[in-house]
């Protein structure tokens, strides 16, 4: 098949291009101008250049590729270390304006299928510790930044799935670990744990569902080649409370054990989102992806590698 990967130099997009070509597909990499040089060294058959926020440029680039399937892996999270506010703001625009532009371009180019990246940790913290895809999203979160992020996620999912001209698939990735992620040894979270700067609030019962980058890539390949449509959690088989995964992660990194802090101090010391992750977040069940996409994680537990890369 002819496949266009938007965001082809990212943590998932880069290995996805090679994985799709290894399966015999013809792959075009869609990148921004500043990533052209990097993309030319990738494994794609062709490289097309456009900013997803420039509607006309995107229409021209996607039309030139003539894809049967478009894969949306676009974020601006590369900016997280240098400018977190800009990273989240631009990612929200890519999930809303960028997705709308990509949907229009895919339709104009005659694509039949669109596979898009989303997140599995945007559910409202209510109900069971582990939730399926039908759980409501946390669009009314008390933190304005997280509420804006979740609303952008909801809009991305609506744009992809509410489209009669495209078979839409949304892959809600769990918390990514592996090379190039925040949870790699050199990543932001890894460095915080090594420095002893990620403590455990008392009663840290928030649940995290992890997924290795290679399993995220495998799910994207499965979604491209499947006829299934809809929302799918792409996570490992072992959702874990913070009291389990954070100490184990610290040991794997060779860092100090996380100290315990009073829960009332957590928002001030850690910020709203990290406090939410450690104390209130829900995990995500992967049963639907297993059944409909025929996918299963090659690393079924975060214990198989979190903190070793």
C-alpha cells in the first residue's frame, strides 16, 4: 500500500516508517521544512514537506504522495525540555487545526483510511482503577492546562472518527517508555528519578498503563493493515499503581528510592499533572486492540524494560 506518515521523524514515526517498509509498503514521510535534512536520511521511499498548520501546503504535499492510508503521528513534544508551555500549546493546535487539515488533505488525495495517535491517560478519574475506551475523558479537569490538552485530544478523536469518507482509527497510546522517551535514562523523567526529584505522595494510588515504543509501532502497523475502525487503547498488560512502578523504575535506573511526601504538598512540589498521575489517574485496558486489531504487546509488562534503556 501507499502510506503517508505525518510526523515521520518523531519517537514513533521514525521507527514506524522502517517497520512499514519492511512489510513491503511504499512509504512517504511528511515532515516540516526544518526536519527535511533529517528525513532524507530516513528509510522512507519519498519525503514531502509541509507544515500541518498550513492548509494549502499540506493539501499539495499529501496530494503529491497519493496515499491510500495516512498515519497521523504529529506532536510538538520535542520542545518539552526547552519550552513546556509551547510544546503543549503547539501540540494542542496540531491535534485540532492540524488534524482538521490532515483529514481534508487525506480526503482530497483519495485516501481511504486514517490512523491517528492519541493518549490513553486522558480519562476522568472515576470508576474502576482500569478503564476501557468508553470511559469519559477528563475535559473538565481542574487544571486549565490539562483540561485544554484533553479537549484537544477529544477534538482529534472526533475529527478522525466522525468522517464518512475515511475509515478512522485512533490509537490511544499508554505512557511511552524506551529509547527517545521521557522515561529513557536520558529523558526528563529518568533524570528526575536519578536525581531523587520524583517523590511519592502518601497513598499514591494513581494507576499508569505503560507501552514500549516498539509495541506502539507494532500497533500502528496492525492498524494500517487492519479493516477495523474505532478507538483502541495501546498499552501493556500490567497497569500499575505508582507505589509499584516508581520504586521499581528507580531501582532499574540505579537511582535513590523515591522519598515519601505528604499528599497535601504534592501539587506544589510536583505540579498538578504529575500529582494527578501518581495519586488519581486510571489505567487503560487493551482488550479491544487485542481482539479487533490482532495486536498484543511484545513486552506485556513494564517490568520487562522500564528504566533499562
